[in-house]
C-alpha cells in the first residue's frame, strides 16, 4: 500500500514513468532524425576520397579539399590505361570536361570502341536492385540531406566547422590505430597514436589539430582495407539502404569497425541521441564540404550510378594502397596534355 501511495504521489508531481507508447514514439523519431544524414555521409565519403593528385606530393584522400580535387579514372586492372573522368574543379571546368570527352572518345576509337570504363572489372550481379536503392538514396539526398548541408554550410562559421571536423576525426582515431597495427604498418600506427595524443591534449579534446601542423598528417583506415591487405577478395558491388556504395568485403569490415570502436561500448547504455549522433554529424560535415563537387559530378555524368560505382571502386583501391599509384598505372604524358 505504501508503494502504491508513493507511485501515485510521484505521478502527481510529474515524476512518473512515461507511457510505453510515448517512449516508443520518441525512440522512433530519434532514429529517423539521426539516421537521415547517413546517406550523405556515404556519398560524401565516396566522392571526397575519390580524387587522385597528379602532381607530387600525393595527399591522403581524406586530406584533400573540394577546392583542389581533380577526379581521374584509374583502371583497376594492373598496367591498364587510366582515363580522365571528365570533371575538373575550379576555373575552366567546362573546357576541361570537353577536352576530357574528346580524349576519351579518341582513345576509345583507337581501342575499337570498347570504352575505357569497361576495363574496370566491377562485379555487379545485383545491378537492378542496386540501382533502385541508389535512386531512393539519391532522392533522399535531394530532398533532405543537400538542403540541410547547404543551411549548415551557409550559417556555420568556418572555425566552428573546422573544429567539428577535427573532433570527428579524433573520435575515429582508435579504429584507425587498430587497423594500422593489423596491417603491420607500424610507421602509420605511430603517426596515428601521435595525432591522438597531441590533439586530445593540447588540441583540447580534438577541437584543434596541432598534430597536422607538426607534420603528423591525417589518414583513415578501416577493417575492409585490412582484409584487402591480407588478400581477402572484394566480392560483389552493393548499394546499401542509407549507407550507400559498398562491397561484400567492405560491408563485413563496417560491422567489425562498429564492434571494435571503443565508443560503441562506452555509449552502449547511454540515451539514443548519444549513441547515434556521431555518424550523422560526420555525414553533415562531408556533405557540406562537397556541395559543389557532387553537383558537378552529377551534372557531367551520363550515368550517375555507373560513375559513383566506378569512383567508389577506384577510391577503395587507392585507400587500400595508402594513396600510392603505381607509375605504370598512370596515363602517358601525351594523354595528359
């Protein structure tokens, strides 16, 4: 009786438990709100890391900014002839696109008209459902993610945007460090550890990036890259709902990355907003940085799905090789002029 009286008094003071339906509704709304930016994360990651610098030094794909990107198509086959993608950022964009198209048509005619992109061995046995999911993700980007990213980019001061990007990079450091070690790359592991220590201390929990100023440049590693380093096959191409372009190997690696991330366990019993806020935030940052880049690539692509698929494959090959492109895989000097 005393327990029942206490419960009635607590409810009268507004301290009683919420009704199950209200709690469930709040959880569903939180998941929808927080998950809405994930496709932008995937699309942003694919495009942002798809550039290959022609002139040395070769930057890490995640260090390159939208303003200095030049996307070129590099064939996945050994010693294959790369072909420019038909898009260059900055001044003279239309001229670069026209020149690239002419070069591609000329080379295709010399090769018998097979087309440069057919030299890239991409396994896509589920192309029809992949295209359907890709269309849904793209529609969500047009309706939701791009307007949100545009608003964020316009109203957020540049120092605040830089600090948010730095914090998100710092939070991903443990996963990168683990995969550096698993890949046997101790030099890069030392760089990653040094970045984490410096940015977490004198960088005020990652708000600043003094490590880069000291020569410890940022790079990212995931378990999908680790599997590739140890000889695990890529499998077939997949377009995941919300998450976007992937492969069988990359999908398995993503699951391991979530499990191996210390934040997954630190925030396990925390409210939903804390557990699922980082990836949407990363998606927002990436999408805002690529507002112009994605628009240009989409406007110059004959087949947007095929372009993203090819860009994703090239990007993963570059990441697995730590940004190194073999000399014999680069175009001839005559092809670049």
